[in-house]
C-alpha cells in the first residue's frame, strides 16, 4: 500500500529546499563587495596622493616667495644711507669710512663658493630729542653712522664703540648679510660672525645676474647681465636678476613628486637708477 503526500505539504517541503543563498550566490556577493571596497580604497589613496602633491607644490611656491621677497628687500636697501652720499664726502671724512662700504655688493661664484655679500641699511625711524649714546649692537648691525644731515664734517661712524647722539641726529645702522647655497639649502650669516644658518631648503639652483652701468654716473644698465662682479665694479651695479629653481627633490629635480618650480625676478638697486 502506498500513500501519496498531500499536495500542499509537498509544495512546502520543496520550497524549504529552494530557500536561502547558494554557494555560487555567496561567492558572487563577496566578489562584488571586495571590488567595491577596493574601489573606495583606491579613491582615498588617490585623494591622499593628490593632497600630498598639492601641499608640496604650495610649500615650494611659499618658500620661493619668501626667499625672493627677502633677497629683493635686502637688495633694495643697498647704498641707502639716508641723507648721506658717501661718494661725495670731504676727503677728511672719507678716510673714516670703512673700506667695506665702498663695495656694498660683492659676488664671485668661483673664489668665494657663490657667496653673495650685501651691506644694507637697517630700517630705523628713531627720533632723538635729547643727547644720548648708541652703538651698532643696539640695532643688530655691524656699523653705525650718526649725522645731523646738515654738516658733512660732523659725521660719526663706528663698529663696536658707542657714538654720541645729539638731539636731531639721524642714526643709520648698517649690517652685513651673506647668502650662499650649500647642500641645496640657502644659508645666511649676519655681520660676518658665527656660522651660516639654513634659511630655506629645497633650492635646486640659484643663479645671479648683475646689470652694470657703463660708468658711475650712468643710471641705466648697459649691455647684458654678468654672472660675477669684481670689487671695482660694485659701484656700477644697477640691478640684480634672480633665477631660482625649487624642488622637493633638489638632488634630482626630474624625480621629484612635483615638477620643479622656476622663478625669475629683477631687482633695481636703490638710489642708482631712475
């Protein structure tokens, strides 16, 4: 004797055997999920790399802006002695002027390892209404000039000694600044004392060009720019061209994360051109 299952019961048992996910469906789901996760990870990695590159490029541009701005400010303050023209002082007074002031800018890529030496004025708006004394060290300078701007015979210049300052006198501090590029970093030293200190890193190259006048009385640049200047040519310099290359990999700029950044600026020397 045989018994047949009731049709509703048979359908229920078959539905239970077909319910749920099979192994194939599970593998497909895992694969799709893995693909989605990998896609999200790739997006985050790409975003991070883009951020790193943008930050590196922004850092190079900011360093270049600061470097060129500082050098430009120093160069513009060359030969700026307030009301004084050292070249027109009486012979009796000119003998007291330090010889270094005759060449406020000097550079020789060969003999001095590319050291740019500048003698610049320190901005000073101090007004004196009573007699006192001042020294160059009060202003972080190497030399100090005191004058009343009326009597050229009344000119006081000193390096370490204190100078008498009277009411109405003008005080002009002068400092010596040296710049050089070493180990792909711009280094600086003040007043010829101590060691060079790193100012900016990532300098792949810094080239200087000097525009010279034909004579000391000319104010326009004559001819092209020169890579070096002799001591006798210091008074002929009318402008300086700065060619700067910055890179996050200055040893090999082509292999850096970002393309090497090139900058160029021409700076006019104060009081020497129209």
